[in-house]
């Protein structure tokens, strides 16, 4: 199960490292620090920082990454919202009246 925090994941830096999913982000940080020569050869996926792939394979990974769909879906839902500039410039929104009296 991909959502199980106890499942074991193979470290992309040191292949014999097997880490529980819930500890994986912390392991990556420490393992990169401990193995800087290996870390230099790997690139981070723009869709999921847990995906470390050889730099030469990054463009292929980006095309096939499962997390890309989540980012694109999030971008579509945000495109329906008004741009932040329009909200800040000339907004006529006013807070509704409040019946609370913090002094009492």
C-alpha cells in the first residue's frame, strides 16, 4: 500500500538502505550529507522532492512521473481563482459585520 507509513522504501543514494516511508524525507537529507559525491550525480524531481534520479535521466523521469498529474490538476483548479493582483488592486470586498464584543 503506497500510503502505509511503515512500508520500506529503497534509498536512491545507497541501494542497500531500506527506510520506512514515514522517515524517508529525513533519511534523504542525512544521506545526501553523508554521500555528497553520489548526491552530486542525482537530480531532484520538480514534482516530488523524494524522487532523486540520475541527472541524465531527469527529463525522462519528468515525462513519466506519477506526481506530475497531481501538480497539473492543482494548476487547473488554481486557474479558476482570480489572480492575486486583481484581489489586491481595487478589491471591493468588506468584512461582514461582527456581533462579538471582546471588551465584555
